[in-house]
C-alpha cells in the first residue's frame, strides 16, 4: 500500500490533537461549575430544612443569607455556564470538521483500494469520543440519582425523628420518600450504570486496538501493513457488534421487567 503522510495531514492531526485537549479542559471546567453550584444549592436546602425542623433560627438565617447570595449571583454563574457550553459545542463541531478533513486527506494520499480502511481508522477517535461522552452522561445521571437516594434517606430519617407527631413532618417525610422511590426506580429500570460501563468498555477496547495497530504490537507485529489494517478493521467491527448486542440485551431486560410487572399486576 503506497501511503504518503503529507505535511498537510500532519498539520491536521496536530490541530485535531490540540482541539481534543481543549475539549477535555473545557468539559472539566463546565462539569466542575455545575457540580459546585448544584452542591451548594442542595447543601443549602438541606441545612435550611434541618434548621426549620429543629427550630434553629440562627441556622435558618445563615442558610437563607447564603441562598440569597446564590440567587443574586445566579446571572453570573448562569452566564458562565452558558458560555462554557457554547464553547464546548463550538469545539465539538470544529473537531468533527477536522476529522472529516483528515479522512479526506488520507483517502487522497493512499493510492490503493485499501484507502477506505485508513479512512475508517481515522474516523474512530470521533466514535470513541461519542461513546465516552454518552458513558459520562449516563454515569453523571446515575451518580446524581444515587446521591438523591443516599442524602434523601438521611433527610427522611431526620425529618421523621425531629417532627414527631406533627402532621407536616409526616407529609414532608412521605414526599421525600416518594422522591427516593422514583429516583431508585429510574436508576434501576434504565440501567444507567450498566450502560455507562458498556460504553466505556467499548471505547477502551477500540482505543487499545488502535494503539496496538499504531505501535505494530500484539497480532499486528508480524503482519504486512495491508493485512494489518484489514485485521484491525475486523477486530473493531467485532467490538462494535458485541457492544450493540450488549446494549440491546440491556434494553430488552428492561422491557421484560415492565412486561412481567404488567402481567403480575393485571387482574386474573
């Protein structure tokens, strides 16, 4: 296979790597901002609830002042979050454009019918990023739901113990318990943690194969370049098929659970 790595291809690869680095940096900043603000709001509401239950006016006043500060500065951190989100969208689009351009350049540089395999390989970083983005999204939602379940369990016990026989305490405890049940049910039904782990595994497996091919190690060490790229494509396709099968099994298990629940709850 006659393949020439032109200066234009090298420059495009460097730009792609730089955009990937910036994307990781800004994504971390965005998630850190969201996490800090969400934790501050959740913590403030928790302390405010405890202060109202135990009738601690000092705690209520201090927590109320902190919430007022959060509300006053909400336009600032809201604008910062929107700016970070827009920057992320722009970087993702720029990364997609660079990868499309890289595939076109590689296809022109390869004077062989196997050029489509090289183009396929250069499209895989975009697929890996897509898998990991979805895995992170599922993991964040799962962690948030689990945090609600854990924190809500403690808050419910505190409310019930502090309120005693007061009617509002029972209603508040029942409301929080309902929120816990919904959160736990959503997390269990949609199998968010399992889906996140499956996506992360698929992305890691593809990346491992890419490194092995680039370094000519493992199965690729004794192969010619043409045979190696064909073998590489076959292995990656096998990983993708296994992931698709696993994802379909997870969805079908949720459907079977719904069907079983419907059957058991229907009148006989």
